C-alpha cells in the first residue's frame, strides 16, 4: 500500500468552536472545508488534523473513527487491509473513500489521492 499521508480526526458537535480553537493553534484558518455528501457532517482540514463536525446523531456512527489515511490506490489498500485482518464498513461519503476497522476495533478512513506527490 502506498500511503501518501494521514490526518487525525477530531469530532465536534460545535463546528464554529472547534474551528476557532484549531485556527488559534495553527495561526491560520482551515486549509480546506467541505460537506460530506449524504451525511449531516462537515470537515475542516488543518495540517495533520481534520475536524469532523455535525450533530451528535450524525457523529454517533463514527465514534471509533481515528484518522484518515491518504493512499495512491484504494483497491490496492483494500486488498492489503483485508489480507491483514481488517474489515470494511462502507464509505464515509461519495467518491474514493473506504472505512476499515482493524482487529483492535479502531476505525480508519482510507481516501484515494492518486495525484498527490509521494
């Protein structure tokens, strides 16, 4: 699997408050912000940290989500994860995303980013 990078996930039911706190820490606004299609969730991306925000009911299914891992090929990553004992649990949003749980119960999102340097 060709891992291009990763970001820890911080969850919040108060998007404005969380974004304000992390903007203060990093001394800059989020690098990128977007809504997750099909879910009442938004993402604010800072260097190495993504704030996943929405109502508690939307965050509940993702309580175990720990990080996003950026990979060159999602199909390659999925094959390696399954061979390593991970189980897949669908996707976080539309597009090239895969939720996978390791044998210890940790949930990670894998996102395909084939054009990234690495």
